[in-house]
């Protein structure tokens, strides 16, 4: 019943892709699009909003792209979802009915559930998810396949 919006899902996957492919060069959006299949119309808008939110850093130029603005362990799933929620709420208004029963009984229940969920999501970092992705074999270990022999 409670599931993330498409924008939230895509933003989380994009940040995780950037974190797992972090290296000397920024990660380009077309590479994220190619690897993850995120539609460009969602991807660019989400990435730009995450830059404005201070979670990503945009790098201009022909070899530009995106990199994390903070260490992986300092970016939480909750922070990403809050940033996307702000983006989704821009220009919208609360359209829920304003009955006394809804305001005094249902809304507090819903708010409590959301608070509990966000508390859990704040405990999960992008670093945690990168480690899980590596354990699942989705990304090579850091340094795997790199040869420093001269």
C-alpha cells in the first residue's frame, strides 16, 4: 500500500548508481540512463533537484556529470526521499478532505506511520545500499580489476 512514487524510486536508484560508480570522473546522466533505464525526463529533473538539495554536486563541461556532495555514509535514503517529496509538492496543495474525523483521528495515525517509516529510512545510508549491491554481485568490489603495475 505504501510505495514510493516513480520520482522517488528513480532518484534513489540514480543516487545509488552514482555512489557505486564513483571514481575520479563524475557520472554522466546518459550512463545512468543506460545502466538503469530511468527515463531522461525524470532523471535530469531529479538530479538537478538533488543538486539544489545539497545531496549531489553537478559538474559542468564535456566530461561533466554528477557526484555525491557528501560521503556515502552521510547520505540517507530518508534524505533522498525528503528531497524528492519537496520536488513533488512544489505547486501542489493538500487535497485531502478536511473533516474533523480525518483531521483528529486518521491524519495523526498516518503521520505516526510516516514518522516511523522515515526514522527507519534515516538509518539506511547510501553506503549500506552500495555494500548490499556489491554483496549481491551488482557491482565489483572497489579496486577490483584495476592493475597498478607499471
